[in-house]
C-alpha cells in the first residue's frame, strides 16, 4: 500500500467515513448546482417541451469551401459552421450473415 503510514496518524475508523462523506457531499453539491443553475432541468422535470435548435443545412454565403455531392454545411446554434459528409448507405446483415433483400 502506497500510503500505509497515513493510518498511523489517522485511524481508519475515522478516516474512511470522512473520505466517503466528503465524496458524497461533493457529488450532492455538484448535482444541486447543475439543477439550480441550468434552465433545461426545470423544463425536463415539469414535462415541458425542450427548446429546439435551429440548424441551417446550407448557407450559400459561406464560401470557405465548395460543397460537393454528399456534403453540406451547417450552422450551429452558437454561430459556428461545420461541414457534414454523408457516407453511402450501408446494408447490415443479420446474425447469420444473410443480407436482407430490398
């Protein structure tokens, strides 16, 4: 054990419960602060509809790179832009290795 001599200073019957109480208190404080400082938790608990993010699929004024077939530019809710690449569709086989007929 790396810190075995610590238990000569602090009795394990005192140190371990203090450690576990500290971990539990920290967890409760973090969770309580998330629940009180975020607006989505109240909506979630009351069953209200969540806010939906508006996404622009393609912005023609954004000319950083040309979109080709299978690509699109998106504008995230915080104003950042990104490029989405659509892969070819994949047909999955079942557990026996049989590909379903389409």
